[in-house]
């Protein structure tokens, strides 16, 4: 998929979906210049490049070397210093407490044991840091769309996906002060040329507090060590 992966973001649907998903990612991540961020399942570097442009020190990992080749090419073209390496999220090649923040955008649907994978990701997070995880939402119009595609195409990557609900994602998150939010209520068969109509639909659903969005996102924090009280 590496050769054609970025074509999605050039379509009206891809642009708007990316915008909606990124808004909640940034709301929770709050990237700052100098922040050391790990991007899990970085693909061709879409999010990694954006974070680097904001001044973050970014490391991107993915299980696909073909995706990483594209990511490195894009970073070099834009003269961005990003470290991309091939790694499995279940066995990260980093020391404990290495990163200020860890983010993953639509990658961990393919984790068979989400809680176990999140614990490994949490391991490399510094105390005081935050972990932001975004997934395709289970029970949504979008997960049903991908499930239908998987039924029709034996080669579809979504045959290996596990679609969790927002409650399930929140329950799997290690750490403290876990918060979650569902977005992307515009259905996949919508005419994405109608941007204003799509955003109005999105705003109304979010205002109603719905949790069955096509994209779910959660954040948790790694607590700082408690100070020992003086005798």
C-alpha cells in the first residue's frame, strides 16, 4: 500500500477525515517545540512530518519498511530531521521513560491484545508524559464500512483489524486521568465535496455527546513519582 497510501489525503474525503481526526489528536497531544514524541504506526510520515514542523523531536516507528522508505523520502525533501525505524509496537527498541509523549493514529486496530500493546507503549513514556491513541471506532458507520470491504476482498488489510468502542479504548489505557472523545460522524458514503454540510453534521453530533463516531481518541498521563515525605 505504500506507493498509493498518500493518494487518500489528496481526495476531498481524505482531506476532511484527516482534518477531523487531527483536531482531536492535537487537542489531547498539545505538541510543543522541543517535545520528544514517538509516533507509533507512522506509515508514510503524515503526522510525524506535521509534528516536526511544529518543532517537536520526532521518532516514527512502523512495521512496514516500504512505508518507512516513503516517510524518509518525504522528510528529506522537506529538510526535516526525523528518526524513522522499523519496529513492532509490542516490542519497542527504546529504553524505559524515553519520550515526553507517544501518539498513534489509526494503527493499533491491528493489535490483537490492545491492553498489552498499550502497556509496552506506556513503558517508554516519561513520568509526567501523555499517551494519545486514535482508532477507527467500533460499532460506527466507518467500522461497518471497513468490515464490509474485508468480506468482499480477501486481500484487505482490514481482515486483520479489531474495532473497539470508545469505552473499550478508555478501559485499555494505562495511566491516570484518562479522557476520551469520539469524532467523525460524517458517514463514509457522504458527498465530501459538501464541506460545510459535513462540518455542521459533525458539530451537531459532537454537541450531542455521541460516542459512536468513526474515529475514537483517548489520552492518559503517566504520573510523576510521589515525593517521599520527610520525617
